C-alpha cells in the first residue's frame, strides 16, 4: 500500500526574499510568506490531507498552521525535516561568497554535494536523514495523504535520493521549490517512489 506525500516548502522569509541562505537559522515569515501560508490553509481545506508533518523550524511551523487549523489536526514535528546547515553561508548570498572565495563558489556550483560550503552539513547525510524521515512518515500513514512542510534544499536532495537522481544534480534538476507550492510524491511499500507533480501553486495565480 502506498502513501501520498504532499511536499511543500515553507512560505517566504526576509532572507529568502533577498536570496540569502537561511538553513538552520530560525528566520520568520514575511507578510508575503504569511499570505502564502494562508493560501496553503485554503488548499488544505479543499483537498483534506489526512495528517500534517513539519520541520521543527518556526518558518515551517507557521506555514503549516493555517492548514492545521482548517483540518482540525495537530501537526507532527519531525526534527529530521529541518533544513541543511549551510555553514559560512548562513545569512549570506552565494554572490557574496563568490566575491570572497571565487574558487570555492565555482566548485559548489559545479557539484554542490562534493564541494559543500565550509562548515556546512554533509549533503549526503542530509539526504539520508530526510529520506529516512519521509519513509517513517509514509509507514505511519499507509494509504493516506500527508502534507509535509519542510525546506527547499532538503526536499530537493530527498527527491533526488528517492528518484535515483545523482545528488550532485539537485540544483540543476530541481532549480527551486516554490514557497507553499505542492509537490506530490507517492511512496510505495516496496521502497519505490513516483513523482506525480512538481511545484503546483496551491492557488491559481500564486507562485
């Protein structure tokens, strides 16, 4: 029996609006991010997922809150759904880093898994923890549809891992997951996965 995971990235934050890496820094939502969360809540009210799981970071919890209120459920918090730690890039842009350390920035652009930022979490380890978390969630909700609110880089790494795409390609294959858009993934009991949709806005005209 399969589980349908409705993956979504949290709403916009101030740092993301400026293209800064937030990672494990606990940055709050902008007004636009809160509007995206409310739109996700309306989507949940219409589509009625059976459960909601979130990263423990406040931007994910706040994004999930309107959906939980609409569904009358309490969210499950999963520490392993937290975003990757970006080390020295926390709160900075890639352009700022490239201006200071151009060789390291170019190596990251070529293969972000082989050449992560200094002090960053190993992307392979992040992919493993995120994948294991989604498999645990799927096992707990066989035959159900589950809304999972997490983060851009972690979810892209996990999608690559589950779909047998080389992890180093995550930035090329999945340039970004849009804030509060829905990516539908089906996990089967035999461990296989199917990507059913990617980056679908939760409301027409909202990206």
